[in-house]
């Protein structure tokens, strides 16, 4: 089978809010070209027909909700729109030249994937197709030299925690967390009821929104009175004690004080960090300055705690304690929410404080007999995690330095090059000839 060309690979990562799309791989793998709203519109008179736009927003259909495909017909139409857009921008391109990689959530059902497979071959008329689990995409982006990992993908309305052992997804240990980045928006909406949903989203994406660790919170403007601004009335008042104890003459000290005043103060204060300010400003989507108080540090607690519990629950299902510890030492975090300043650090801190310390500490009120029995049945669990850390993002993907949250998409490109490229006999993707022989169910013989 002739290999497909790199510049004919189509990578699509659908999400509940937006879908990432890239057609054609560069020599240096690049971030997605397009981010398209995952939304179509139902025809008002023919419910089985869809459109790309409508003046009536009540006809809007979101094919994916909380990671699950809830309207397969709308999803397939959306996929068709993407392929037609590619053909329109490449007039000489033929359908049988396109090789499609679809990055899929763990929540996609088997019947949904089989229906998509049928649509890809029979309606879109493509000839090469593969469905790649989202977690595996993230793993391939980071995992150049690791065998075991846990991928934490924080979506908009849900999060997925997926252990990977010896390069294979352990689906039975995967955990679905029913909240995602939108939970932060909901909390901020309650704290800042006068702000629109669009402004709340802009705040969450701004540089002033961050998650403070315990030490930063303690030292912040809101954690102590010691950081309050100096009293303006003190300006120009001489420090008599300094004059008495100084080796300089009074005249020299007065002259130095005068020079400082003329320069605006030789010992000018260094700019304060975000956490040291009572209020800070960001620019919303309309270009308007919006001032925010302590709310810019709030809203993430529930999500972080849910992720911490989910990670521990997922990895507790890995029986091999050495491989389980490997997973704790190779945590991969993806999703737009992971870009929030301090989010990664607080997640790791909470994980260690909650489970590394508490898992081995005796609980008040427990009898010695109970603790002995507990330690006999769960010694392995109590020994792990001893430590935990995030995998460092590879430096050689220079164009992804500011796009770590889309690592799964990068992994999709890496996998596409491996399965469609030169030297591959076609054993790792579903081809049109195989489909004609095996039908939609054949996709599972080639799935990762």
C-alpha cells in the first residue's frame, strides 16, 4: 500500500465547545491551524437536515456534551463540513488522498465510533482512518522515554483521568470526573454576578487569574495586614533614631533625604506581584478594562480536589505498586484549564498532602487492632505514592512552548506520522479495502 503524504494528513480533535483542526503536517509539528466551534444548526422544517449557520439560535445543536457524542447525525454533518472546507481550500486534492486521525474521548460509545467509521468511508469517501484515544495523544506528545503514566485531561464540562501502563491504556482504571473548567466559570459567576459570561471567561484566561499556593496566599494582600500600603502622612518625616545612630552628620543625612525626594525616592518600592495587590486589572474581549479584587484567586478548589481524588482512585486500581509509583512520577496534564497560573502546582501539592501523608498516618480513634488489619490488607496502597511529579514537556517541540494544553493534538500528529508514513504496511489504520471486507466493526481490529 502506497504511503500517504504528510501534507495530506487531517488531524481532528473534537471537543464539546471547540474542535481543533490541522490539514497537512509540517516538518516541524505545529499547533492546530483552526479552532472551530463544535456547533451546527438543525433545519427548522426538516429535523434530519443541518446547516452551518442560522439566525435562530434556538436551532443550535451541540453534538458533544461532557465528552459524549449525544447527536451522531449532527456530529457526522460537522465532520463533513470540515472535509468540505479542506477540499475547498485545496482544489486539486482528491478524497482518496486524505488520511484522517480522529482524537476521541473515553466517553465515545462503541456504536458512535462504528457509525462515524461507516460515515467516513461511505459518505465522505475517505480511504484511510484511525481513531486515537485522547489520553494516548497526550502520552505520545510527552512520552518519549516513559512506559507508565497517568494522563489528566481537564475538559470544559468534564475531566478524564487515564492510566497508561507499558504504552497501553488501562481502560478499566480510567476515571471520569463530572466537572471541568466550566466549574471555575460557575463559581466566578456567583462571586461576580455583574460580569457577563464572556467577561468571566476572559478573566479566567487573563494573567491576573491564578491559583495561589498556601505560602503565597499567606503572604498575599488578603492573607496579612503587613502588606498594606505605607501611610502617605509619613512621607518627609525624618527618622530621628537613624540620625542618632548614624555615623553621618545631620547635614549629610538631610542632604541625602533631599536628593531622594528629588529623584522620586532612591529606594523606590519594587513592583508588587499580582497576589500583593488588593485589586488588579485585565482587558476583556471588548477592550474594556475590568478591575477585580480577591475573586481572581478563587473558584478552582472544587475542581482541583476532584482531580486529586480521581487520580488516586484511578491509580489505586493499578495492582503493580512499582508501575503505580511510575504513574505518579509521570503525570501528564492537558486541557486549557491547565494553563491557569498556579493550577499545576496546587494540584500536585494537594495530591501529595492528601494521599502521601494521610495514607500512612494513623487516624485518631482507630484501635491498634484495626490499624494492624488495615496495614495487612492495604500495605501496597499505603506505600504509594511516595512522591509525585509532572512530566517535563519536550524542549525540541519549540512551537508548542505556549501550547502545552493541546498536547493531545501534538500526539495525534506524531501517531499519524507513524501509522500512515513510509515503511508502514497499513496494519495500524483502517483502510477502505479492509472496510469493504469487514464493515464498521473492523475498526476495532486496528484500534489502539
